[in-house]
């Protein structure tokens, strides 16, 4: 998460006022021989501390790590522009920047703790993550100084405008004489403010208990069409402002008959956990406001949006919370001149209700999902990346509570985009979306009612995507040529649809269905006229020993275009997963959808392939414990567009997050990662191989404060 700290001038003012008014005693505990190379000084007021790191060494600093004693906790932090901060699970705040601190330079950070006068431990690293210096900084507690703490709220300082206070104008290109909406966040709670254009006051408003406001203002008819400052001022004369250019209203009477006020994206029936993309039309260049009223007629959400030059608008994606009351809801959309009402009902007939803890996760964070499913029944969870590739999967035994939790750690090189969690339990299936590096969008998906059909059958295709959108369907035949024309299909208001595909005239073979909308597409394979085989089957796996959470690639040989059933059996012979598949025209079997469950019991497991009366088994050994602490293994990953070749580093037996280093044969650290442990106790980390990396033997080293493990990997 990127957080701007404060302006250079305000920071300088804080320090000058403190130095002039008080005598600060700073105690620095240097690490050892580096004691005079790095200084981290601090000024504290109650729970807030401002740190200044100065580089007296000859090295270039890239990272500062700070942590507290066991009796203290960090509550918040701020950084200067260009730096990012992240607090890990152990409570360590890691400040990093793409720009190094060169010798003689300094940088400031602000932190707030749960108790006053903390002793702050620190560690400084260079751009290769090699430690330069470490120590501890303690500042004497100072009497209260007004405006020292930019993090404090209005409730304990009397202030009401802060560094993080923001507001915006809707639309962003207002006209002279027009009505605008003004909305803002992170101001003082329950405070009154005045609104100005340059020096002219045009209205007042109050914030709610959360420091949020939304109000309407009218730009005077006699205002000059020029760049102006929109200002929000409190009673002390403090202000926030943004600068925008005012345009002159076009005197021509607009023809709004072609762009009526509408909104779409909410079906008549919705459920808890639903992902909604609400959109519509209004007069081009205007703004709209939508209010959502709950069953008791209380306003539960208010959002604003701007129209483009064609009159289209859309809201940021919304999730229906798991605790949203059931009943009837009303949406009121207004453009300031007219209103349109819509209504829908929140019901409870979904069997799988899972949502992400956030719609957007930063790269390097862990994607987390929570929800409920049918109790005491296993659920299969498959996570697909923005390219439709499976990146993780698991089979979880749901207990009697019905609660489901699932996590997937990402790295700084994890591709940005929409990630889809596919949850399947018995005959029920749900698609759940989360974004990495950006808000998610609803992709197009399709499913067939069967894998294999007779030529006399009709295939039923189930489709999903955005509400009421038009998608294209194309069938590719076994020779990789289009089978017939592209078909356009309009989805229903709930984003779902079905299409019946007549298979009359289809020859025996394997086909691919492709649905697309713009640059988004999804594919699914189905077969026509395939039969059970009469020849021998020979299957195997790429490894003999597996750990919980490992993917399993099944390879083999049999007759060409033969239907098969693959079954994974646990150590007691109980079915874990059954998958229908087929061999290709050369008789090759390749199936990568199997994965060892995260709660797998140790022992000899079996993969069974059957086709008619023919079968073959492959045995695999499941190992669930590491006898001597941590262990690490490395697999070849996929070539990911934008990242290139990758490897997958897996750590077993860790009890906490780890540091991972990739070291060349000459001892140089060419890569480092934070290994994030999952709820299953496994660390599964992707590393993108730099393009200029030379072939050779590399050491992958895993470290914690009390344990370490390493292995080697040959890069060819």
C-alpha cells in the first residue's frame, strides 16, 4: 500500500518548531562496527514518532525495517513520496523505494503506536537486501505541540483537515452555472466546513461521523470560465483545494432523448456474496448519483459516477456483504434533473456463498476468501489467473459449521488483473472474483452439460458474464478451423445465459468452444462421438513423492480419441476427485487438474485410469511431515506473458513467514522474496527469472530467525 507522508515544508516546520521549543535527548544503540555510518533519529509526541534516517555510509540504502518491543504495537504509518510501506504478520514495518538513499541523503517516516515513547528497533539494507546497519532509537516524550501529529483525528486535537483529507468534484469538467456534486473523505467527524471558488464562498456542509461528506453546489452564472481553485475551509482557516478549469456551457439545447437516464447490472433476484457491476446511461458529460435503500428504507449505500462523451457511466464494482439483510431493496438514480427507480430482492437460496475480504489486493499481499458452503461435504476450490490458467487448487473438507476460508499468497511479480475462484460442491458451482493490482471485472465463462456427445445430441452451454452484455461464441473443429459462423448471444439481466448447440453434422473428434467480449475470452473443450477404448492404458505421474497442496500431472498412452475416467484415491481407497478426460488423436493422455488436498493424510495414494474394461493404476507416496525442520523444493513454472519464465519455490515445515534468497554460483544474491505461509501451512512462491540470468546452478535458501533450509536448481 502506498501512503504519502507529508509535504517537505510541513515536515521541516514540525522539526524546526520542536527544536526551537524543546531540547530533545536521543539515544542511539548502534549495531557494532557500523555505529557511525547510519543514524536513525526520532522526535516523539505521545503515540506519534517521526523518524529521520540519514546515510553517513558509502553504501546506497534501499530498505528500512522497523519493529517494536513486545509491549508495543504499530497502529499506522506514513512515508515520504516515492516510498512504500508494508506491515507483515510479525508486526515489522518494511519501508522500500525504487530510488536509493545515497550517501549524505536522508528520508523521514511517521509512525503511530498504541503507547507513548516506544523504543524503535531498526535495520537498514542495501538494494541487494544485504544488511548495512542495525540499532535502536528512543526519543524523550515531549509536551503536546499543536500540529505535530498529522495522524491524530479531530476528536483529540480539535483539527478537522488532515494530510490524508481528500475531495473531488463530479463531473471533473464542470461548466459555469452548472450544478456539481462534491464528495470527500478523511475529514474531521461531525464538523462544519465552507466551500469556496477562489475567494468566493458558495455554500457550507457538514461531515458524518466517519469524516465523509457528499453535497451539491451550484457554480455562479457570473463566474469566469477559467482555471479556479475549489476550496474546503474549516473554522480555523485551514483548507484543502483542487484546481480545475471551468468551461462555458454550450448554448445549443442538448438532445438528451437519445441518452435516457438508465441503470443496469442488478438482476431482479440477488444473493449475498454476489459481485455487481452497475452501469447505465445519462446525458453526456454529466454526473449521476445512486442511492440504495434497504428493507427498512434506510440508505445503505451512496455512490457517484460520471458519464463519458457517449453518455455511458458505471460504478466501481460492489460486493453484496455476507450480513446484508434479506428483503426488498430500492435503487434511486438521479442526474440532478430527473430520477429513475429500480427494485430487487435479496434472497437466500445460494448454497455456496464465498467472497474476497477485499475487491482489490496489492501485489505481494495474500488474497483471502471467506464464506459458507454445505456443511460436512468436501468443496473443490480452483483459482485461475487473468489468463485463465489455474494457479492453485485444493479440496477442503467443510466441517459442520459450513465455514470456508481460502488464501493465496502473491508476490511483487504476480500478474495484475482479475482472479477467479471456482468453488464446486456436489452439483453446485460459483465463480468469485478478486483483483490484484486493480479492481476486478466480470469475465466471460462457459460450461458444457457433458464432456462427450453423440452426433444426434444437442449440447447445452451455460454462459456467464456482465449483465445484459452481448458475447460471441465460436466453435473450433479438430483441425483447428472454425466450425460455422460466430454466434452473438445476449446475456440476461443477472449476467447468465444458455445456448443450445445442434451437433448434427459434427464428425467424431475434439472441439473447442470460444466465447469472447472485446479482449476478454474463455475456452472450453468438448468431444463428439468418442468411445471407450478397447486397447491398453498406461499412466504415470511425473513424481513418486508428493506433499499436501502439490499439483499432479498425469501422463499416459492409450488408443487415439478415447474417453477415460481418472480417479484419485486416498490411502484408505476413498475417492478424492473424479475427472472425465480423453486421449488426443495420437493416443496421448495429459491431465493437470489434480492436486493433493492441503489436509491430505500420509501414505500410499492411487491414481486410477479406466476406459471400458481397461484400466491402469499409478501409486504415489504422500509425505506430510518434515523430520528435520524446514525443507524447500523447486519446480519449473510457466512462461507468463509480461514476466517470462518462472520457477515455483515450495517450503514445507515452516511455522511462520520466511525470507527466500536466490544465490548464484559466485555467491551473489540475484533475487529475494518474502515467503508467505498459507492457512494450510505451506509456502508456495512464484519467482520470475530475470531475462539476463545466465544458465547454471543456483542455490535457493530459506531463512527464519530460528531455522534455515536450502536446495539447488539448475537453470538451463
